[in-house]
């Protein structure tokens, strides 16, 4: 099985239960355990800011427009051929939103 993770906590849990060898791609925020940092990074962020007020403005604007705060590298994910992508559907600010991940199959080649 090949696993990509776009959620750092899921990556850590997978590694903790012995699944590190299954990982083929990780989030730009994944940095633990340290040995996974050599894996390809399949996400990125769309925002940059320096102050709390700027964070609030940029995040509010993006969410208000229905835009994700994160990006997925669809061609890289396709080349990694994961069987499973670990993600979440609780918060679109804390991590990549489920809808962005769900759009991947539609973007891939048949």
C-alpha cells in the first residue's frame, strides 16, 4: 500500500503505529518524525503574512471567497500513485480542505 498524507497529525500517527514505510508523500507542514522530511512535499500554502491582523484579513478573505488556503501538487501526487490520501474534514483553515483533495481524481489522467 502507498500512502500520501496532507495532515501532519495523521502522518505522525501512521509512523507511530509502524506505517512509515508506506508513506510516499507528505504535507509541507510535516516535520516529524524527522526521517520523513526527505519524502516529496505534495502541499503548499497560498498565503503569507506577518501580523495577526493580516492573518485574519487574508484568511477571512480567502474563506469568504471559497478559496483554499493550501495547494496540492496534483501531477506529483499522480506520479506517486498513492492508494490512500490521509486528510481531514474538520477545519479548512488548519489543514487542506477535503473538497480540494476530493477533486484530485477528476484532475488525473484516466
